[in-house]
C-alpha cells in the first residue's frame, strides 16, 4: 500500500514536471521561480540542517579578503540563512533572488539587508557599484548561454580590486528539468570546469582561489567548483 502510494506520487511529480517544462520551455526562469516559491521554507530549513563545509570555508576566505563595511551584492540569496545573515554582519549587503517566497523569508531573516526580487540575469547597476559580488549555489539554475553576459556585467559592477566569489556546478549540462528538488520541478544548466573557468577569465578576472569541494547531500555526493576571482585594480 505504502509502495503503491509512493509510486503514485512519483508519477504525479513526473507528470507535473513534464507539463511545467513543456509549458515554460522558453522561460526556464519561471520554472525556477515557481519551484523555489513552493519549497522556500523547506529549502531554508534543509540548508540550515545540512552541513556544507565548503560554504563555511569559502565564507571565511571571503571574510579574510574583504574589508568590513564593504558593499556586497549577493545573487540568488535564497531564504537568507545561513549565508546572507552572516554576510550582513560584516558588509552592506544587497541581496537578490528570483523567488518571491525566498525574498520574503530572507527579509525576515536578515532585516538589515536590502533586497531585490528579480532574475539575476536582468539586473542592472552602474559600473563600479560594489566591492564584491557573490553567488552561492545559484548559477546552475540559469541557462548557461546567459553565464557569459552575466559574468561580464559582474565584472563591470565591481570596483577595481573587487571580488567575485561563486560556487558553480562543474558539469556539462545544456539543460535538464528534474521533478523532485525538495519536492518541486527544477531547471539546471551548467558548463564543465574548463569552460566555466574560461568564462570567468574572459572579462579580465584573475582567479585567486579555486577548488572542487564535495559534500554528501541526502546520501548523495555533490561537488561544486568554488572560485574567488579579483578584478585587476590598485594593489
Ligand atoms: C540552491 S538555492 C541557493 C540559495 C542560497 N544562495 C544558499 O546558499 O542556500 C538557489 C537560489 O538561487 C535562486 N535563483 C535561481 N535562479 C535565479 C535567477 N535567475 N535570478 C535570481 N535568483 C535565482 C533561487 O531562487 C534559489 O533561491
């Protein structure tokens, strides 16, 4: 009986994913926004429960490299805990997400930050607006042909000497829609490590730290490519 209802709910999820991926095949950002709207609170408590030593390691590296009080933009902030909250204890944070539910939770979790609800690929800022731009586990939800224009914009938004830090999926995946990321349909897209690093270097970033970091998520090992890159500028 239990097996049967499990099979049924898997079938329903698969069908829902298929319908959503067909309906929004030209708007993958809608699939992502709807998915995170459905699971914002579940994702938030999972992220807090779930140990990711890479998150801590790179947050510490950032804190060591970026002076207190710097102006920082976070892309794809999610529900804001644990990372936006920690960043906002040290920096003037502007945080962005495409999911309204994530932004609502993040506002409660981090009242001192400024929030922008939008697709990160459509954001616009003046040149040299920030000392750092960070993206924790978010790029792999945007279509990969939008990576290069976004990385170029990030480079432009940074002041000379500014820092770009990101956790990226280092796999060659043109696009994939899955039916059960925290119970919701989700869209994924990424390049392999070599191409990702090339895209980051292209606008002139110098990569000052990089490593592949693995952690076990719900019994499955996942690996992210972490980078800290610097826009050339005054030494
Ligand atoms: C895996 S979660 C990571 C959340 C948070 N950065 C963390 O470290 O837990 C990915 C986040 O990126 C956001 N996201 C995905 N695509 C986006 C886009 N195009 N623009 C802005 N945010 C996006 C999602 O809504 C989600 O909150």
